[in-house]
């Protein structure tokens, strides 16, 4: 692993919060990657740790719900929540954290947009889908009713669907430059309400690959080809979400030969990432023929887009998938 060198340039005297900054980090439906991501700061993490007081971080140090409940309201300066809201316990914990925190942010794609776990929203009732009809979580043998696992919510939700969110540090997990930016602003007391720690401009603008916007005559999956190392992946038929995704990761995936899957979330201009990407593809896919004669060949090219929902909504299905469902319903109404 290369040694990261992220410097925190603006650790100015604290003005708008307690000193040291009191922080909490909590995971809901999370893979744990977001908690580990702070290590990406490298030596700068030591600088951060010297400026903060960790008051609640169950992934790092043993802490119980009661410890959190005993804190006075708004006594935590900044809380970072990672993971999707999937269970009744997740819901209750973030409501308590909201009450105890002055600023509360979504950290990572799952908290921001629902993330990969929210692809389960494609089916109604994931528990029944996996365990069969009528299944209910039960306590372990000999346990009390309260020992039963928490119930799953009907849908996996982004954090903002449950509590007001003050800011977002996006990514799966957030990349080191954005984590560094977040700590700079938090420690100097300069988080703006509604702030998203990523660029408003599209990832393509920071990608070094050469984009010619060639017409697509085929769509391929990354493992099916050896892409040209200099040229845009989308031009080579690999679905790369760079045109609709926020910049800020220094185009980490395209630089490594892999397409962007959209983890920093869509740009404000793009909105729904799948609809924006479909619109982009519609202008790129071209058969030899013109007009209606081209439709069958264009359909064949678009059939190369395997798993459209998992590809175009990989992180954002919980937040934007509804518009897809509305479109499907509208199409059925028009056909009827
Ligand atoms: S955003 Fe990615 S790294 Fe973070 S919890 Fe979700 S899946 Fe894991
Ligand atoms: S490889 Fe992806 S991010 Fe880079 S220019 Fe092409 S579409 Fe944009
Ligand atoms: S290239 Fe795309 S998927 Fe990869 S880290 Fe950047 S925003 Fe996330």
C-alpha cells in the first residue's frame, strides 16, 4: 500500500464548537468498510485524533445504547452515520443520535443514497423472499422476547428518510481526499448545512482518459475486454457512470482500468443517475441504419447492458428507484 499524504491545512482555532471537537461515529446496516476508511488518512489521522474527542463509536470501542441515551441533548458536535437504515433498531439509534448531535451527516453511499444493500428493495419483503412466507425473527433458544433480532423495515432507507441530515461525505467508502476535507471543515467549525463533500462537476472532468464520444456499436462488461489504457472506457463500450457522477475521488476507478459505478452519487445536474445515464446512452448508441430501421440493431446493442438496475442504480436505488417504478407504471398505463 502506498503511504497516503493528506494534509489538514486549516486546523485553525476552534470557534463554533466545543474544543476538542466531540465526535460520534455509528454504523447501521453497514459492511464495516466506512469505519475502516478513516485509516486511509494515513499520518493525518494522528493529527485528527489530537483534535477530536470520540464520545461514541461502537465499532472502535465498546459502547452501549444506554451510554448514548445518558448524554445531554446536542452534546455531540458532529456525528457520522454510515450504513443503510434497515431495521427498527437502526431507526431508533439514529433518532437518538439526531437528538444528541448538533450536526449529523451521512457518511458513505449506504447512508447517503441507500447503497448496495438497498438493491434489496427490488423485492417486496426480502425476509420472506429469503426465508419463506410468514417468517418472523425469534429469540435464541432460552432467550427472552427482547433478545430477538430487530425487525427489518419493509424497505431499506437512506438516512435522510428517517432523520434530518446536515451534510454528506459520499463514497463507498468515502475516498481519502474527501475525508480529509471533511475533517478540515469540521475541526475549524465550518460545516455548512446541506454541504456535500464532493464536487458538483462530473467525474469525467477529472478523469485523465481521452473521451471522443464515439458512437457505441456494442456494450461490454469490464471482464470481457482488455481496455485501451488511454481512452475513455465508455467510448470502448464499458458502462462508466463518470458523466453523471460527482467528481472528488480523482477518478480512482477509471485510472485503475475499471469503470466508475457511481459511488459519490449523481451530480446535481444529473439528478436520477439511471435516467441521466440512459439519456446519455440513447445519444451514443448508433446502428448503421438511420431512423426506425435502426431500432432492432440499437435494441440489440442495448441488450448488452446486463443488470440495468444493479449497474445504473448500484448505490442509489433506495433514493431514486421510485422514479423507475413510476416510469414502468406509466408505460403500463400508456399500453393499456
Ligand atoms: S458505503 Fe460502502 S463501505 Fe460504506 S458501509 Fe456501505 S457498502 Fe460498506
Ligand atoms: S472513463 Fe469514465 S470517467 Fe473517464 S472520461 Fe470516460 S466516461 Fe468519463
Ligand atoms: S470512480 Fe466512481 S465508483 Fe470509483 S471511487 Fe470514484 S465515484 Fe466511486
